C-alpha cells in the first residue's frame, strides 16, 4: 500500500519530529516523511532529519517580503515533492488563510494543551495558574483561527502536587510523542474523516476508564 507522503515543518528542537520519524520507521506504518522544512537555519530539529536520511530544506521567512510570498515558497517546495499531508511540529509562524485554505484537511498541528482550553502560548503556566487537574496535548486539523480546528487525538496527563511549568511541560511532551504518531497513523490508514468541523475516526475504541485526579484513595 502506498504510504502517505508527509512533510514536517519545524522551527526548533524537533522532539515531535523525532517521534514521528521513529514511528514512520515501524513496519507497515502508513505514512512516510518525505521532507522536513524549517523556517530557521539553526533549528536543532534539522539534525534529526539528517540522521534519518530525510531531505530537508530551510525556507527562511526573513528572506521574503511578506507572509504571502513566504507561504507561496513553502507550498512550491511542498508540492514539488508531492506532499499529501503537512505536520506542523513546533513551527512558530502564523499561517495566513491563503495557505491554510489551500492545504485544508491536509495540514495538522500539535498543541500543548487540551484544546479548546489554553490556545496560544504559555499553556503550562496558564494551566497551573488555573489549578486544572489535567493537562495534555491536542493534534488537530489547522484552521485560520489559531489553535483551532477539528480534533484528531488528545492525550491527558495529571497535574501533580509540586509541579512547576517545566515538570508539567516535560510530562505533556512525552504525551505529545505518543499522540502525534497516533494521529499520523490514523490519517495514513484513511481512518480520519472531517465531518462538519469534527473528525470521525473509523473503528475507534475510546479509553473506557474514568480518570480521577486526585485519586480517590478511600476507594483504592
Ligand atoms: C511542542 O510542545 C508542541 O506542542 C508545540 O511546540 C513544541 C515543539 O516541541 N507546538 P518540539 O520542537 O517538537 O520538541
């Protein structure tokens, strides 16, 4: 079976890229990474692509006079290698409606919160400030509204006593490294359909258990 041809767009360290590369190396994984693009030449994540022998390109936003011309250049590079799905993984540029609409339902993102809670930056600090008992991450199709769009996969982690932003970020990040490959696997297998701005996932079995945080010790 032909594997889904993906590109991963990064700006930084690329730990999610690394998780996706790892997943794609599994036998029978239904997607492959054909290209990694960074908008910054110094992105640490480019080393993951090089190590895995994946083609990479730097398309530096600073080299373009406008967002439109930058995005046109991105699309040109992506289409030249027949990319079918773009995975944003710590790509720190806002994308305009032109790009998002062109790649509609072929453009996904990972965000470090349980959307629609905490869109935007500083998600972990804001989650701690609100005192939520669960944090997590969301993989979703991209829409023009930032950190918004049909949800594909979410992973939840508990917020624990004594957590600071860094401890919580690390716990969420390890959840990201499971959630993003799962989303890619589901899409690659053709199991994800966008219906009325929600996704339907065929053959989905949800986790049936109730998660309590704090645990109900009396009943343990
Ligand atoms: C992740 O937390 C992701 O959710 C957010 O940016 C971060 C990227 O981390 N969009 P990495 O570069 O994949 O390590």
